[in-house]
């Protein structure tokens, strides 16, 4: 998958991103049995960043980082 041109400054490139998800979890804590199972809605945010460095001698460096946050209601 091509991530596009991103934001470039000289030989550095910067690609920010975020993934958002909402849904319903019928068993939040993976409990056994049918009674008193915790159910609820979930919201997940996953911001990410990709930093790249391209040198003239065909040496590429890439750093990817992300963070996942889950909130149950």
C-alpha cells in the first residue's frame, strides 16, 4: 500500500494518521457463563505517526509509532 507523499521537509517525510472505531462488546472481560456478563459499547482511537528519512545513497530509514486507547461505556 502506498502511503502517499506525506509532509516533506528536505529528506524527511512525516505521515500522521488516526483510526477511530465504535462498536458493542457482548463480553468485555471474557467472562464464562450467561449470568452477570459485562456488556457495553466501546470506542477505540488509534493515532499513528510515521517518520521517514531518505538519503541520497539509497539508504532509507523509517520509524512508525502508534498508540491505542479503548474506552468502554
